[in-house]
C-alpha cells in the first residue's frame, strides 16, 4: 500500500476554462449561472443553467488550446472538457514529457453521470427526420462515457489502466477514489482522475425540470438561483429530510443542528411542527405513545407563544423524538392493512359482529353467537372479526423495543387464548 497525493489540477467550468480563472471568480463571488444560450428555451420550464462560456467571454473556454478540431467535430462537449482538463492537470504536475515506461504506468479514471446526451438527442432527430443512412458514423464512439478516459488516453499516449465510472452526481468523487486505490494497489503509478458532464440540451433540461431537480423560480435572476436553502424552493425538502433521518437515527445533536438550520433559514415553524408529528407516528409510534403527545404539545406551545420563545418547544420535542425508542410497526401495519382492504374491499363483515335492530336481521343471523368481550374470561372472547371469506392476517407486528415490547406480550397472550377457545391463530 502506497501513499497517494494530488500533484496537478485541471478545470473547465462555468466560471472559467482553467483552474486559476475558476478559482478567482469563485472567491470573488461571481456566478456561472445565466440564461441558456445553446438552444431556444421558450417552451422550457427552466431557462437558466451553468454553461461553459465561449472563448470570447471574459472567463470563457477555448477548446482549440488542447483538443484537435477533428476530435471536436466527432465527440460531445463532455469529452472535449475532459481532454482539456486532463491536459491542464498534466501540465500542472509537470508530466508533459513522460517516457514510454512511465506512460505504461499512467492510467485514466474519468467518468460521467449521463455522457453524450446532446449528441444522442440530435442524432435521434436525424434518424427520425432523415433516416438511418444520415446518422453520423461517429455517433456511438463520440457519446459513450468510457470514451472520456479513452480519448484522454489517446490524446496523451497513456497506456495504464483505463476506467470510467457512472454513478450520477458522485461520479467524479468515485473516479478519484478508484484511481487512488489503483495506485495504492500497485496497478499504476500515476492516474488522471475526475468527472466530466455536459447535458445542457432540450432533452436534458426538460427531464431534470420534470423531476423537479432544477430551480425554475429564478429564470429572471439566474445569479441568485443557486440557493443551498430556501423555504420557497423545492430544495428545502433536503433539510427536512436530514432532520427526519437524524431523528429516526436517534441522533439528538444532528437533529437539533438540522432543526436550527431550518429555523435560521426562515422555514415555516408550523411546517416543522407538522413534520415532527409525522415523525412521532411514523418512526416512533407505539414504542413510546408519549412521542405524539410531545409533538402535538410542541405545536400547541408554538401556537400560544409564537417566535422566538415557541421555538424552544420545537427543539424540546425534537430531542424527545430523537431519544425515544423507535418503531415503525404501526406505520407498516397501516400500509399492509390498506393493501388488504383494497384487495378484499368488497367482503362483508361476518354476521356474528353485525347489529340486528330488526326482526328480519335477526332471522338472517345478524349478531347470532356474538360474545360480549367484557363478559368473557379475561375480557377476551377470541372470536373472528375478519370477513368470513378472508383468512386471518397479522398486520401489526410490534417490535421488541419500548412500550411495544409490552404490546407484544399481550398479543401473544391473546393469540394463545384465541387458539384455546377455537378461533384462528
């Protein structure tokens, strides 16, 4: 196992065509987001994006510096960006003059989340409008994700491991991690690693917009569109998700952190209170019946006190929920019972538990044989309450935690009584 270090960097971004330009614009607080210029967005919900700027822009990218014109015509932009950024990294590391022995020990691990989506879209239109004979012969090898690493290897003569990762937004990080392992394990001495993407085309923008993964509220203010937290934006669900999962994971400190992030960000306090109530019934349930009481009390306290004093009640409820025993038994039981209800929804209740207010109903057998449970030994008759044509099911299965441990004992006792008295288990 060998130590792995980073010796060179390369970037092509909406903030610049190299590392220095990107970094200077970043620390200056400049935004790389702007109106989409590559196609008509009049029918698109999202009209802004982080485009790599043309070379005549103050912080534009010039592909002619490192990418041959022939290659530029054959491949999608993400491959062009990868070739250029890789060249920058080699130059930064002082590795532009490697001998063949070193090149054989130098590999590439560059991936992409989607790859050549613009080319796939454009060539599919060619196919539909002009027929298969007009599809570019470079269509396949100019769009494949593994051709990022392939083209970089060809351009710089690298003959070591050639690897491409496809793991959505984590592709670049995974590519670097895989490359580091290859060096540690002795498969290579040097690796070019990272990620490249370019999906700003009609299909890509439409798809991400339909998935609600794009900010569509700042088309007229693109420089303000990147908002890590905003209660008016779809992304605010990321923080409530973090709070919910921290509570579910019994981490009161992380739960308080995410709660305060939301409070500080201006989140609707009653929205938070409603979510705490949901956590109480979904993730704690009958393992601690007081959880629901605490959550509702926090909501009522905030209603009574308002901000900022009432926020302490939300914090207290958050701590209580995070430290309560957890069970989703009631939640799972509800889902299972709902599925059964939809499947057997037309079945009538057994006549034994139907009321018989009229003589006709009594003659039809309504209520015949019903045992009043309070009069039965132990307050339990053990009768069947499911429809006659439906087998008994066990929806609720309490967990061995908190108060549900006691509930499980009761259910086991009643199950034995039911069997003893002739009912179904």
